């Protein structure tokens, strides 16, 4: 797991200076001169069923522990009451900062109130926590841009656009189906908005046809981002809209887990054979099973969001709070959580096609070539 750890910031030095300056303004019962060893960071992650959240949790924990902090890392099994209870417990056990990736972005208001009452700063991790003034900072990626990149990858795969953005040779019309993430996840809306703003002109001019007619986010969303639910929806779409000999040419999928469900449904229906090529299916997160599918020419693309760098930003923000400072934001406009605009640090994203696996994922040390070939990490 060490390869997931990036020591690109002078963390240890920073930690010492934090301790030396005292923890004024920091959360919980932080002592003036608290050393990292005496400080606990609560890290609440949504689920272990998705490989990305395990990597996120591990990265945050490793980076914090390297700096000497105590870490209370919990995964909530995609169950909202479990996450509420875990966060409650972190607060009562005296966490000094909370880093939370919420299952349901609106379900943690009372926990966040308790955190505020105890003067514990809260950092929303990748998923914005909504409807609460007690969210102090947000670390994520440029989520609208993710949606744009997914749509661009779909257009590129269909030949309506070249990889460098020029108009493609193809004219269509192509049949496509659309998927979105969980409606209770703020990100799902940003991804879908970015994608639809990009696809709409092609739908309007007839080069893309959503044959099912399902193009509203409410119609295409997949609760809890579940792979099985996506597979079922794709099966239903094939039965209801493609039983006349027509084929699905492309599928907008916002997350690799959904993409694998969609691909399974398509394969079960005979897609992927020479006479019936696999549809162009997009994705996100560069999960290892999907990277293998991309390497094998089955899945078309993914969006790589380096969880090591996201974890690093969460750690930098936590240390700023512990030093009594505001973390540095690079966006103070985009993420209105319904009560306030949450200052954010957003990281860039990278589209990965088959040809990019080596440079983006292997050369950067995110995966080894063996892991890509095997479709699983060594743990
Ligand atoms: C989103 C996240 C995506 C993907 C999805 C499903 O909140 O931004 O990258 O991981 O959850 O886990």
C-alpha cells in the first residue's frame, strides 16, 4: 500500500510547526500544545463495496498516521444510520477534526450540529454535505468537468468527435442510453449536468438518439450507485427499447461500478462478439476491474481521479484547521450546499482511454502493470 502514499508535501515539518504554534481555534478539546499523537482525526467513508473508497480510506489514514496523528477510520456499508452512528461516536470520543464522505449528502445535519457545538471542524470529502452551515471545507474534483469529460469520451468513442476535440468523421445517428448516479449524492447532479450540456447539441441535431426516451436525471439515476441496479436497468432497456433489431451504440455511465453492470447486461445480450461489437461505455474512478476491461478493449474509457492527491488535500485542510487557520481554497463559488457556499479545493481530472493506461496509471505508480493485467490489486 506504500505506493499509494505520496510524500509530496512537507507534512512532518508542518506537523511539528502546528504543534509548536499550538492548536488555537482547532476543534475538540485540542490542547494549546497538542502534538499530533494527541490528536484524533475521524475519517468516515461510505462503503467498502467499491474499491475506490477503500483506496481513499487507506490513503487518508496512511498520510495522517505518517504525520503522527491518531486516526479513527470507519466504513458505513452504504447504510445511512450506520454512518450517522459512526460519526456520532467519533464526536463523543473526542475527534479533533472530521473528514466525511457522506452516503446521503443531506442526512448528517444533526451530527454536524453536534460537531459544531464541540468546535470540531468538518471537511466534506469528495461528496458535498448539503443543507448544513456546519461544513467547513470541501475537497473534491471538478465534478462538472468530470461530466463533460465523460460525454466527450462517449462522443469520441462514437466518432462524433476526435480525441483532441475536433468534429469527428461519423455522423450517426447513434442510439445511446444515459445513466446517472445516486440522487442523494450532490456529485451525481454535477456529473449529469456536465454531460448533458455537452451531449444536448448532438441530441438536438439528431446525431444522438436516446431511444428509450429516458433523459431526465430522475429517470436514469441509480440509487447508491449500485452495480446490480445498473445491470437490471440496462437489461430492462434492452428488452423495452431494443427488441426490434436495433442496437445500443453508446452508454453514458458516470461510475465504473455502474459501467461493469451495464457491460454485463450487454454481454449477456450478445454484445462484444465480432458481428455485434460492444457499445461505447464510459466510466469514472479508474477502478482496477474496469481498467482491465479498458485494457481488454471492452470498456471504452474512465475518468482518473487520483485518490492519493485527494487524500493529501484532506490532510492539508485538516492540518490547517488544527493550526487555527482556514485551509486554502481554490474555488469559493461553485459548491452551494443549500445554506452556504462551502470553500473548496478542487483537483483536476484526466480521461483514460486504453492508450493512456500506461502513462496515467502505471507510470504514476497508481497500479502496477501486473495489477492491470490481473484486474485486481495486491490488497
Ligand atoms: C461519487 C464520486 C464518484 C464515484 C461515486 C460512486 O460521489 O464522486 O467518483 O466514486 O461516488 O462511488
